[in-house]
C-alpha cells in the first residue's frame, strides 16, 4: 500500500434499518486527494437480496436516519459554505430537501416518534463573531473575556462564545411545492411594498445560555428531547454529566440524571419499553477520575441509574452506541484488539452476536435482523447482515485496498521481563529479509491497536520495513487493572512492555534485523517515543508526532490539560518532572523528526517547538515538520494531501537514517 492509496480506504458509517428489515441505508466516506477532502454518499441495500444502490450524489453525505415510517431518510450534507446541515430525501431516492440552515452547522439530529419533526444540535455564535457581521475579519473581533477553566477544544477552537444548543424543526413535506425566492419587483411610490416571502419551516431554539448540549433523543411520547448539557466550570474541571429532558413546546426542562449520580454520559437511547439506556462510566475517586473507565450500559427507569453490565465488558470505544432491541440492547465490547457485538438483556446477561477477527464500528437492528459496519484485516469498512445467527457480508469496499497490496500482520503474545503478558502484532514484507524494524506506539494511552487494516503500518511495510506494535500496560481492551497500571507511573511498565515486545518479536523471526531499528509514535505514542530515546540508545532514528512531552506546560495549554495530566502524572511538580520527556531531553542523542499540527489544541504546538528547540540546543540531529490548518487528528482525518505529504516525509526520514534497501 502506497501513500496515495489512502483513497482506497472506504469507511462505513452507522447504518439505519427499515422496521421490516427489507432494506438498510448507510453512508461511506473515503479520502480523495484531488478534492483534498473526505468524500462520501448514502447507499441503500435491499435485504435479503443484498442489491446495492448509491442513493445520493453529494460530496460528503453522512449520518442517515430513517423516519419512523421508513418513507424518508434524514442525513447531514455540507451546504454552500461547507457547514453540515440536515437534509431529507425519500427513502427510495430523489432530490434532498434542506431542512436546517444553522450558520455554524449541525452536529447531531434525531426524528420525533411521529416523524413530523426533527431535533438537532447546532452551535450559536455570540453576536459579532464567526461571520455574523459580513466583512468583519476574525482579527478585528472584540476580545474574548474568559472566566471558565475550559475555553477551547481540539478541532474547533474557542468554545465559550459559540455554545451548542437544541433546536426543533418541522419535517419537510417531500411532495409539497418547492419554496421559491421572490424576484425583485419594480414599484412606484403609490404602490404598496411587495410582501416579503419568508420560509415558514423555521427551526425553534429550545435551549439557551452558555452551556453546550450533546446529542438529541426524543422521549417515547415525543413531548421531550433528551440531551446532555455541558458544565462551564469556573475553577476546577468536572467530568460528571447531567441528563435533562427539554420540553418540545418550549415550557422548560427537567433533570433525569443529576451530578450526584457521578456518571460521565456518552450515548443515550430510548428502550422499547420506554425506559432510558445510557453508555456511561462512573467517577468514583474524583470528578475527573477518567483513567481506564470501563464504560458500561446503564438503565434509567425510576430513581437512580443502575448498571446492567459488569466491569469485564468495556463499551467505551470511540463512536460506540446503543441499539435497542426487544428484550435488551446491542453494544460493542472492546477486547484484545477487537470490537465484538454483544447483546445485553434487561437483566444484564451478555451474549456475543458477532465476534472473531472484526471490529464492529456501528450497528442497527429490526425484525430479527442485525446490520453492522465492520473493519477487518483486509478491509477498512464493510456492511454485514446477521440473520438467523448467520453473518453475511453485503459489500466489497475492501477490494480496492486489497488490490493496493495488503499484508496481514502476525499476532503475538510475549512475556515481559516481570512475566506480564504483552499482546501485539508483527507485519513484515514478503521475502527472506533481513528487514529494518520500526517500533510503532499508539496514542491514548487508554486506546489500543486492533486487527483492522491500518494504513500507518501498511505504508511502512510496502516501503520494506518490518513493523512491530503492541498494546502495553495502560492500553484499553485488557481490563481495568491493565489500563490503570501507569497512572502516576508513566514511562515505567509501559516502557518495559514495548521494549520487551520488540526484543521478543525480533528474537522470534530471523528476518527482522535487530541491528537496524527505529521507533515512532503519536500523542501518547509520541510521549513514549521521546521517553524511550532518552533511555535506550539503540535506535537509528525516531519520529515524535503530536506528542505529550511536557506535563507541566500541558496543564495550561491543552484542551484537556485541566484533568488529563492530573490523573496520569499527578499534580505534584516533582512527580510531573519524574515522568516528563522534557526533563530528560538532554539524554537524547537519537536523530529525531518532530511532526506536529499548527492547530493541535490537544497536544499544543508548544509541546513540539520546545522539545525541538531543546534537541537542537543539545546538538541532536533534529528536524521539525508543522502542518498548517491541521489539528490532533491529522493522520486520521486531516486533509488528504497533507496525509500523503506526511507519509512522504516519514518515508524520506526513514530512507535517510534507516534505509530499507
């Protein structure tokens, strides 16, 4: 797989399934280098036949939801200004009708039970900002008066002056006469002014104030909209959530889950019996106790929420959600580099629905049929139907990636120096070697490598490198204790695990050249890379990307600096320095390539520039690459041209210091 082949990585979004399970609709997305953006449309698949039809021809259509009658589907599409808006189209296809016109775009939406209205969340700009005044440049706006400890977010920027609010709008009548803008009319002084035509289907704002809201779900009777309001803390961060119900008629709101429940809430769904289901985790030690949270499924009937799943299940993968079915729920469980689909009964019993070598990224169910979006070892995204307990793949999007040349990694579990099992993979080029070796380290740290097709590994293998990567202590998917292992001890057992895995992988395969080794990682992986090259000098070169490099300055610059470092490295200055790559930068002699994004507010640019400056002062062969307009998600969701250019720069660095030929 070459850098340009990222265009073959077709991802499949969350499907929506007709009530009688006769068809499903889903969206795809892929990077397009020429367009320099991710592109995608809606698809319809007939069941059980599997006939596939492209429904829409937009540039970036996503997030389809069928109406309760299955007659139409709402989805998000970028408007002329590039802002995502709600559109509605007949489920059989046709011309979509724009239903929202939010100046800053729509982030999420949901149908009412009757199908006569749509609720959505959109940010509302403070007057005089974000294009509110035509011709007013951002640099000429009034100063921002910030009083909350949380004021910006990666991928967004300032947050306090554009809170996200809940709106409701009537669903469009797809058979009605279209709306026509009135043409200018010439009138004389004695004629009445022409009546101005105004679009009648205007949204109503239901929430106000400085709190932002996440998600919208209608109550069973359609009289309320459930949403999770954010907190605007003034002094200390608080990750606890509230769940409120906002009256559709605008008469107010009521609290369903309060702060006293000590839950951090993710997805919200309405069960078939009218009850409420939550994906959430507890905050037992403090208001920011987020490390290794072991997200679970909770039910809210009457009184306090009750947990349905135990701590052996981890339902916290990014994008995880609840699908309500008769007698229970479908959720994704993260385990050993896989995401399996599990059915949870109303009493908390768990039963696997789809497992094996897949990562289930989304799901829907109706009439005894389940459709799931999955990633696999040879595909970035497919749609699978499960009928009568049998799984059947309905799409073949992975064929394009397969034609680009895919290597299936070898799975490996080793014993670390203290006997602890470390699980990971080794990907090698074809042939007898010897191959130079690159140790890859994932971010998080409470995240994990998985079995899905991973472009970062495939591009390196295509260039002639063996790639070694694992899930050390601190990673997700191996239980709570595994995830908690490095709290207050970063750079200890995690460091030992990746080094021991590397050594064991090279010892097990003579094709891996232990004399030619490099190391690279991003975010927490950037942290551990920087930590490794200060303590182990065997590496020919290193790449430190978007790294968490100085816990002290991170506290006041990152969008998560108000709690991330507190929980992982502590608040004591001595403890922070003891776990800081910046504090041991003088020990580095390895040639180092520092890669960062200009608008990264998760691991801010100052983390990279200060680290790079220290390397140069110490005489280390170091270079830095900064991507304009990109944030922390460059390698996953950046502009396709930048993603290709990054691959080219990475390969050029390795070709210089760790040549494959």
